[in-house]
C-alpha cells in the first residue's frame, strides 16, 4: 500500500534530521499540517517514567516503583529550573571555580537523564511495546487531507520507522532520541540559557517553520496534543500561524483527542484561533469514534 502523500519542503535530506526550511513556492505548501502529541501513542509515556525512576535512583532518592505522569512532570519542571539556575549562576563572574565544578556536575546529570530517556524509548519502540495508534495512521491516509506535513512533539521515531515520511516532511518540535541533547523537556523552552547554541539554532528553525506551515495549510489537524501550558511554545506559535491569511477560507482546525479531554482542549484552541483573527471552522473528533464522522468539508 502506498504511503500517505506527504509533501517535501525542498531537496533531499534525511527525514530524521529535518531543517525546517520553508517551501520556496506556494504550490509546495501543504493542504494539511498535522501537529501530533503523545495521543498518537499513549503508551509512550511509560518508558519515559521508567527513565525518570532510574534518574531518581542515580541521585540516591527514594522513589515509588512507578512514576506517574503527574509526578513525572513535576520532576521535569524541578530539573529544568535547577538546570537554569546552575547555568545562570555559572555565568556570574563572581562565582568560584568550585561552584563552576558543581554546575558542571549537574550538566552531566542532565546529559545522563536525556540519554536514559532516549535509551528507554528506543528499546520500547524496537520491542514493539509502543506503537502508533491505527486510527492515526488511517487519518494520514484520508484522501481529502491532500499533501501534508507532520510536526511531532514526541521524542520517539515511530513515524520514521513506519516509513511514513518523505525528506523534510516530518519535523521534531521537541527533538528526538537519535540526538538526546536535542530533547526539549516539559517546561523547557528552545532558547533556555542552559541549551547549547547549535541545538538552539536548529530547533529555533524548526519551531519557526511551525507557524509558517500551519498558517499556509487549509487544514490544521491537532491529533493527540493538548496545547498544555507545559508546552506553551507550541500554543504561541500556532497563534502566530493562525494569524496568517489562509489560502482557503475558512481555515479548518480539527482536534482529535479522548472525549473527556476535548472540552479543555477546545477552549485553548478556540482562544488561540480567535487571537489569530482569521475565519476558522473547528471540528472536534473524539478518538473513541470512527474516523468516518469526519467529512472532507
């Protein structure tokens, strides 16, 4: 079976290392821009929680046998803010060499955490314990979605492993496990002072492409992503993208999520879309229902 019609933004490149460059011609812009999150693979949080458990153990901290998603986000937020503090204070000329050594030690802790996350996710996807939802795969195949690009907030490489992308048709907004140093942790932002310049430049380009390519598409499909305050950069960039004049009006925004999560996500999406001040149509898609409910227009 042929794969979905994913448009390439230019030239040939490895789809696992996208540059985020914008198409040179209007005809090359997508009909549909997908923005996906953990909802396309709900089990993907389990290996991340295992990585956090190992992280706490290395620090000599007692932790529960299983780290819940709520506790995981707290751990991430604490870690990110500690890393910011060390990075900021290390740049203070008054700090001693001993202090800088301590800061360097925390930098190693951070690198090890990211490596552990990458290893756990890679093992999970290699073993098949995490897989893309079949419903999402069918969504990619819907004929009316036309040419499409996929922006993923996920760290795994499940989309690439399924061979669903052409060069430069997949963009990892939060980095990916092939390069653990690129992983953008919850509450972390791309221009965090603790991130290296090369990683910052690369991800800045990819994030900048989100608003351009979301703004260019007639359909913007949010699948399994909640626009959580933990990932506020995506909501902000989507707002900028939806401020662009759509090629066809009204722009169609589709939100696919569990029915119990849809009301909160709908509020966030409506607010972001209204701030864009462009006409839009919002379709809510409970993932417990068949895709046939979504007509082409």
